[in-house]
């Protein structure tokens, strides 16, 4: 089976999931009041590995919301990732020191 077809089917499933989530959000009173919904861009496949995607500049991505929040709060957008890396590094160092045999 051609791998591009598998990726296309996966993408179609994800879009279907978002459509179902939009239906669920539409049933909830608070979601309707806040007009919450996932934006699904139009996609036109040209070839198995090429497609045209409609992009609307009026929509705001979660990435843009996060970057705006970081700018307003005055910290780097990479700070949570760096914090997690430091914690993981500390855990790995403590485990490697505990499991290291003594050389005599």
C-alpha cells in the first residue's frame, strides 16, 4: 500500500473527528454562547502528496494565543520546554549515578 494514501486517510479521520467535536460543542449551551468551534480549512488534493489549503487570516491559532500570552507576561515561549528538559536531565543524572557500578 502506498504510504501517501495512509496519510490521506489519517488526515480525513482527523477532520472527521473535528467535525464530530464541533457537533458536540454545538450541543452544549456554554459552547454555543461563546461560539466555540474548531475551524476546518478547505483542502483540495492535487496529488497524493500535494494539496491546496484555504487559509483565513481572521482566525487565531492557539500558537498565536500562547505567544501573545508569553509576550504579555514577559517570559520566553520556550521556557516551559527548557524547564521540562532541566527536570528530565536531573532525573536522568540521578538514575545514572545510582545505577553506576563502582570500579575497583
